[in-house]
């Protein structure tokens, strides 16, 4: 028997006089429970009534014992889904008595089914200031999936959340901080290339465009039409422009190196001024001249 509960039974004192200890004891027992049927045995072990324990849980923790058990079970399910190929096995192993109950619980908490929850991306992020203003980097375990610039942290975080509405947000700060600093240094002193892992998703044509962008040398530019020609699709200028606009990874996929046919600096999802600054710094670096801070 749990020590607080055993002491209460032995002393014969009113259980209500030691609710903090009882609630803590109940938490420990719930954490070790396998299913909802164990809630009854927990109450029996503690020697308290269901209504009293529920009332104290709400007052002290803000949830009921049943809700606490469900939250723990959901956490176990998420962990198991990351490693267990069979969804039903993960559901049962997490303590759910039926797949119906698991689906209802998971959908209410996340809006997803267990299968889709398993497949939702796990993403970490790092935010800070750079030469181009606020910079936000995000990555899956496979590599960087997002690199954006903005005028405010709120704007950038809102954009990231909207782009990955089903993501599981994880702490990946150790890895991301190092990558973030390399990009920040690159913005100050542009180099030929940044060899960082990417995890980018798109159509086969978009992937070809993004690779072609990475093949444009530092300090050089080309037009959308020229890029389409390099891909063997000279009539696909608009499709190339759309693929550039769909790029979610600034600088590392250098869509800023594509300009208008007349040499004008055309649209850039992170702002024309930033595009101009990137191109100026890269020209200076390629010419061996010191980059001027703006």
C-alpha cells in the first residue's frame, strides 16, 4: 500500500485532513494503472470516496482522476505510435480497452485518428534575430523543413503553425541551435554553400526546381525563363515561378537568386528588401569584397 494511504489507515484519522498526501498518492497509483478499472481499486486502496477525490483533484490539479488517467494513456499512446508499426497493438499497449475508446480520446485531444497521429510530423524549432530580422528555423528528425524571415516573432510562429497544423512539436534545441548559428554566420559572410540536411516535400517538378536553385552559383542570378530552360521545360516559366514561391526554406534553397527577365528584383515571399540584401551580399562575397552591413 502507498505510504500516505497506509499511514492514514493505520492512524484512523479522517482522510480529509491529509488531502495533499492523498492526492499525491492517488497520482502515483494512477500513473501505475493500466486501465480505468483500476480507478476503483485506487479508491479502495486510499479508502476515500469517488466524489471526494474528484473534488480534491479538481481543486488542486484542475482535472479529475479519470482525466488524468486519460492524459497519461494518451501520452503512452503517442510514444508507442512512434515505434510500434501496428496501430492496434499501440492502442492496447497504451492501456485502452478498445480501439473505439482510443479513437474517441485521440480525436478529441488532437483532431486526428491514432493512425494519422502516428504519421504526423515531429518538428522542433529555433527562433532568433539575424541580419535579415527575425529568423525562424524548424526541422524534422530528417532535416530542416522551414527557414523563414519576418518582422516579428509572433508572425513567424503563426506562419509555422499554419504550415504544419498537425505537427507534434518537440524539443530539438541542441541540434537546431548549431544549424541556426551556421545560417546566421552565412548571412554575414556568404559562402559557396551550406551543407545542412533538408526535409522538403513537394511534387516531382518542384523538387527539380529546388535542386536547380541550389545549383545556381554564389553571386550569380538567372531568370525564371532561363531556369525553365535548364530543366528542359522552356515553356514552364510560370510553373517554375510557382515552385520558387512554394519554397519553404529560405537561403538554403536560394530562390532569391531568380530575377525577372529584364534583370529586375521580383517578388520574394520574405520581402523584396531582404532579397536585394541577400543578392548584394552574395555579389560582394563572390567578388572578394567585404560585405557592408545594412
